[in-house]
């Protein structure tokens, strides 16, 4: 079960999930930074 093809697929999925999470967090951070300039406390 733990052959080279399986490990390469797991590594590829792990990189994909990390990239997707980083993209979502980056968009969220930029959105929240953009919203703070309009807020008047």
C-alpha cells in the first residue's frame, strides 16, 4: 500500500490543500485589511 505512487499522490494532495488554504487565508486577510480603512470607530 505504501508504494511510491501512493506517497507521491499523498504529497501532491497535501501541497494542494496547503496552497488552497493559503489562498483562502490571503484573500481573507486582504479583505479584512481593506475593510478596516472604511471603518470609523
